[in-house]
C-alpha cells in the first residue's frame, strides 16, 4: 500500500515541477491535457484504487482527490498569471475577440444640399461661381447700389475687420453672396448664367430660423431681353424640381437697393403649417450694371439669393436651423 501512496506523491511532484517549468502561454493547454484531461495522468491514477483493499480505498480515494484539487488549483493560478502577462503585452492581439465595426464618415447635410442644388441648376444651364468670404465695401455695398447712409452698412449689422482700409474700403465678412455677382460681371461678358453657393455672415440673434453664419444660394442671369417673367418661371421651376410638383410658393413685393423691381419668395412649410421666407429676388438695378461696366441699355438681368439652411429645412422637415451647427451626432446620422 505504501508503494501506491508513493506513486501518488511522485505524480504530484512531477505535475508541480512540470507546471513550474511552463515558460509560455502556448504550453498551458498541452499541460492541461497531459495532467487534467479526460485521458490525463490524474484521471489514469484513479486506477490505483483497484489495487487497494476495501479498508484502504477510502484513504486512497481522499489522497487522490486532494492531489487532483492541488494540481488543478496550481494550474489555474499559473494560467491566470500568464493571462495577465499577455494582456499587458502591447503587441498582443486577441484574435478571438469580436472586431470593432468601422464607423464610416458622412458628408454634412448642408454640403449634400449644396450638391443637390448645384446639380439641379446645372441641368438648367447654370455654371457655378465662387468668391472670397472676406470682402471690401465696394463689392459688398457700393457696387450693389447700397449708399453709405443705408442702415445695412451700420457697424452693428456687419462684421467689420480691424485694420486699415484698402482700395475698396473697409474690409468685412461678406453679408451676402451678391458680392460674387459683382466679381463675375466685372470679369465676364454677357451672357451670364451662374449660381453661387457660399457662407455669409450677419450679427443676427440666433433663433429657430436665424444664425450669424449661414449659407446662401445666389443666382444671376444677364443677357438681352431678360424679364421678370424669366425670373419667376426659373424660381418656380427650381421649387417644383427640388421640393416636388405640389410645393406651394408665393412672391411678395419688396425692396432691395440692388434690384428693381424686387420681391421676396416664401415657401409653404407643410409640417409647420406656415409660410417661411426663402430669400429675395428681382431685376438687376441699372446702377449695379454701370458699376460693373455693363450697359443697362443693352442688357438686363435678374438675381435671387436664397438661404440654403431654409431650403434644407423645407426639404427634410427640419424644425430648427440651429441643428445644423450643434454637431449632435444623432441629428447628423439621419442624413
């Protein structure tokens, strides 16, 4: 009987020695199979019970169970230490872990709307023009027939920049994309047919429909025999082409220094059950043509400037213009 216990003690010593000799995580599983597996040495040692008498079997069984528990506990401790060491390894990658789903980027809804608008007007024969956002008083006011006494030039209604005035007067952040109209007419001879998307800046109080930085879509047509009928038909074609044939719009008489006659365009917001202004329009004032070197006796033209945020709000049923700049990912992911 003492030989049986000696065999068990030798098995325990060998198991603990082999466990201490494990040098890498790759050796953990082979060790488990050798000693703790279904065909392992500890399982095989249970056959020693058959060599013992009935009186000796209880003591031998207890000894075998104690050895198994001791080896199993030592194995789990060793395995946990290797797991901690591996996790601390900067180069370690657990290929069994689920991968992280890539989050694809998305264009801002306003940039998508700009693309939609320029594509629509391209099909109507318009090219795209652009100009600087920092302008001078000549392009922002003088050439647009806005006199020095006009309230639109008040410092409280503009973002004037500090510094010396240049040849075109004091510099400021442009308040309208109409400044690009001037630059186009100064450098391009009629016929002209352009659409101008861009950012503009006004110190407005932020509310549901106003921001101090927003986007405009400007359009300009200059040619012989251009009339108000051409303006209205183009705007209605745009509204029905972009918002759908059932979209309702109205024109209200208005006044702008750079157009005569002038009108404001409203579109019916079905979700809000109210008319919302998109922007202004009108026939280009003769004084604007003269400032750009175009003869108003030969050429006529029309222009409009619409708020792109309001176009997007009407198109996609957005109830507050401030959503565009709050960077709420829940809002941005909808488009």
